[in-house]
């Protein structure tokens, strides 16, 4: 959390609290403690329990107004009752999931205190009026304007999505904001699928069901051309940034007629082909891949060439770079974190990709304010000697590899040295 307190002894490792204040001495810092004074009730006795409305409006309504990806809907008391009972019976029992993330929902523990998140849970679930002992907050959600856009539900042409403009371009009585193919954030995932249609900086690999791979950037992201073509072909019943081999081949035939995807021999994909667009900043795009599985032995990133249909290694040069970091348990480290190490490193789950706009790894080949990635991450060829012993290239960084390969080289050399020790000792005795 950057507060200069080592995580092993930090009483609130998710939020910066250099003073380590712990009112009830329970070894949980007050920012991470839903009951800072330890009286058995959320909040601090005698202090008003603030409303969670502001946090909900800012970060929660997009999913919870429409029930995207199975989220319980705002105002659906029965759905929230079921979730709370399943978590343990009390609203605060849901905190761990909200702090660390669950399924398609990202974690909010590094952005908000435990008390702020509990306030949001109470507001969303309609329980805010009993938020703390004797200190009720604002009234619970009003069903007369459930999307909080100041338009009463009785006349709102899109009651589950805030749309004060009430635009209805096709005159069908439904507002543009909640048409099935509306895309408020322009990321290519339509409103009907998107888990957060107000945020194009964080995209899941597949919607409406995700394999938990997540892509993030400081700039806007969207489906690439091939991914979008496949989504259109199924009328947006689903959409995916990570494509299976069959879907990728079909998408290539739609976007690049006459181009056939060549088999990528001696390469095993970790998850499928990634096709994503990233807006640039100073002619450079940066995307962080939070993978659903750790990078394998001899990790490699392959790049698809749209003119030939062939695959080649990601070219590391100048701006174009790859770096890896461990998953923190609450997502990938910030892009500027010192935890990132150059190259692809086996055993790690976070990959930072930097690409120059119009450069060799930009699939659209144009300096046009966005970079298109058509890449595949997986295991490169692991060579074997005549005895079947695995060997690796001694210069793996040229093919997009990293420290994992170097460690294997060191391990093989050490094993060879150990195997030679008995013979050497025998010769010395003789």
C-alpha cells in the first residue's frame, strides 16, 4: 500500500496507514476494521454512520442496476437477503468478497476503508437505515428513481441506467442507454453483457462468463477487430478478448479475407489468442494482463502477422517491452511498481506489455492513436537432448522469454556438476 510499513507487520496492508492507528488493539488497523472501537457494532459508537450512496453511485450501480454477471440488483431485497445469509448472516460478512473481489467483481479493498465498503453494502441491500446502533444514515434506496438520474421510474425510458437526456434514437420507447447493443464506454462489450459499462480501462477476457483473465490500462481498451467480428457473428450473445483457436481462425477469415491462420508449431497456448485495442499515450500503449494461470516453463509471447497468417515472437526493442510480476492477491501491481521484472518469467501471473503505436508489434501497423494486439501467450518449445533431458535456449530474451529459462539452465548445470562429483573423488583417492 506504499505506507512504508512492511506487509508482514502492517495492521492494514491494503490501505496506506503509516500511523498504524488501532483503536481497539485487535491488531486490525482502523481503516481495515469495520468495528474500530470493538463494541460489537459497525462504526464508532456515538458517531453518525455515513451514507454509502456516494460510493455506490460512483462504482457500483453499473453492475448492480442490471444484475450484470449475476450481481444482485439494487433494490432487490430478496436477492441481497440470500447473498448475506450465504456469506454468514450479517452484511459485514460480505466484506471480504468486496475487498478482495469475487468472480467478475474486482476488489475494492485498496481503494476504500472497510467502513466505507460496509456503508455501500448497506445502501445497496436496502439496510442502510439500520447501519449502526442509534446512528441511521440516509434513507435506503428509493424505488421511485432506482437509477438515481432524477427521472422518476414511472416516466423513465431507461429506469435501470442513468440517462437524464432520455434519448431514444429509434423511437421504440426504450432509451438509447439501455438498448441491448448500447455501449456507453465504447469498449465493444455491449450494455447487455458488460460487467461495467462505465469503465473501458478494465476489461474481462470473456463476457457474460469470464475465465478470470483481466486486462487493465491507464487508457481506454476495446475489443480488437477479430474479437469484434466474432461477437457480431453471434449477435453479441457473448463477446471475448481471448479467442479459442476455432473462433480466432473464423475471425481472421472475416476480417482478413484470403488469410489462413498457420499452425504455430512447437508452441502450446496458455489460454487462447488475445485481440485487444489500447489507446496510446505519447505514441505508446501499455496493457497489464492479469492471467488466470501462472506463466509456464519457457514462457513466450507470439505475435500474429495479418498479411501472411504466420506467427513470430514478440519483438523486444526500444519502447516494445515485456515485464512480469506476481499477483498480489488483490490483482496485479500498479504499472509503475518495482515488482515488475523484465521479460516473461515462469510462475508469475501478471504481464505488462508496452507497444509503440505503428511499431512492429502493432497489428494495425499505423500510428493512429491506438495499438492493436493480436498475441498468444504460452509455452515455447522445450528442446530435449539425445537422452530426453530438457534443454533450453541460452539466450531466451530474444524470443520473449525471461528469467524462468535462465533458472532452468542454472539448475541443469548444477545437476551436471553434482553427478560428476563421485567420479572426481574416486580419481583423487586413486
